[in-house]
C-alpha cells in the first residue's frame, strides 16, 4: 500500500480512529499525516516525521547553546586557580554551613566558603560578613580538578591582598572586555581569540593589560613595542583590537597633589615667599604644575600627568626648588602632605576645607567699627 504523505510503499499500515491519540500526539499526527478516503490515519510516516522534528529540535537547541557560549571564556590560560592564590568571587547563595560563590575570573565556576573561613573572629551574624551578589576577594585553599571542587577562605586574606587582587582583576576584566567585543564583531569564539592574543601576552608581559598599554605609546617612545607582532591573528582582527584599545583603554590623566607650608619671618617676609614660589614654577619640569594658596602659610602644589612616577618626581623637584630659595632668604618650608595621587574624594575634602576657611575669614557684623 502506498502512503499518501511520503509515497513510500510496502510498509504496514496501522489504522486507528483520529481521536484515539492523546492531545500532544494527536496534534503532531494531524500535522504530519494524511487521511485516507475511509477516514483513517496512516501513522508510519507520522512517526518518521515526528522523529525528524525532534532531531531538528535537538540540533537547533545545541546550536543555540553553542552560540550562547561563544562569547564565554575564563580570563587566564589555567582552567583552575592555584592553591594559595587570590581570586575575585561573587556570592550567589548562603547556606547553613557554607557560602556558594562563582569565580569571576574563571568563567563562573563554582566554589565554596565554609562559615568557619569567613572571619578570624567569633561570628555573630553571617549577613554582616558576607552578602549575596557582593564581590569578595578570597584565598584558594584546595582545588580538586577531577571533581571540580574549590574550597575558598575569606579570613586568610590581608588588606594588601585585597588591593592587589582588585587591581589585577580590573585589568584582566578590561582586557577580556576588549577581546569579547572584537570576537563578537568578527563572529569568532572568544576562547580561540584568548588563546591567540591574551594568553600569549600574559606569558610574555606578565599581564596582557600592560602589553595593551605599551601599544598605546607613541612609536618614538623607548617603551613602545608592537606587542601584536608574531600573533596568529588576521590584519582585520588586529586593527579592531588596536582601535578598540585606543577608545576604551586610553590612559586618563591623573592628578597628583602635595601640601606645603612656606613661611619667612625675616626682613623680606612675604616677598621672599612669592619669589620662592615663582622659582618653583620656573623649574624646567614644571610646565603642568600649579601652586595655589589655601590659607597662609599653606599652599597646594598640583599637576596632571599620564605617568604617576614622573608626576611625583616633578612635584618633588618643584618643592626642592622652592625650599632652596626660601631657605636662602632665612625662611622655612614644611611638607604637610607628600606628593601622591588624589581621588575625587580628596579633592572634595580640599574644596570643603577651602570653603570653611573662607567662611571663617569673612567679616561679621561684630567686626565692624562702632559709630562714635
């Protein structure tokens, strides 16, 4: 007998009433079978079509799953962190005995922090020590690569470890962001791009972010290096990486400040102070240096620079030039705050102090002379 749907012959025909199937199967049968003149269903090609449909569904699901993981990859070449290393984690759940976390630098693999490893002190409230969705710097205790178990500790982390880990994580995250953007742009697998670009740069330069920074320097600079030379990437991909680095990772000027007190009680007095400050501004390296009066005898010396070490060195030279000039006039210079990088909060505190001093120096009604 010939099938009315697919035309195949010689197959046994199973005849059942159209409504005998359960609702889901009946829906499939109605879609894929033909009804004979006697009103019966021919089911053999229905089953075949259903299998094809299920197979296509599995393939499309697998393709979607693969596409969703195309832009997912760990930051570093090692699949698991080394014991005693510091990692950045995100807390996803707090259970009775431990906190469950994901390791952000290792493609969100799971780890566990026992409550006994949260603090060296007696624990009175878990919520005060750790919270869901909060980022934490933790130490790796044990790694079982076969079972995928990672035991972590928060109480073994020092403040210096936190600073170093946060700096490393932020730099690695910036590198990962660049490569993820390029992989998405060129429809590449992120892991393949990391194998060809990021991980070789980590091995050669210590950190891929430092290599990216070198590529931003002018070609005439002694520190400039074509860090992408020799990498197995196309010119188009290299151009996209360099372009995005210049737009995303271009260094921003940092502000460096020092606070000094300059006094002179000799005959020249304030004139000696002015001459000393002017001498500091005439230092060869002082083209970007500013000196502002806060309140006598306090002055603020600032500069904006891309290189922290160079900026601090320049301020030190300016201060020493001022010191030499004021000492020659029998005056004195005292450093209240050594040159350092200042944050927005430091600047806000400085502006608040200036405003407070100005308000204190304003004349009030009681200062006015009384009429005779």
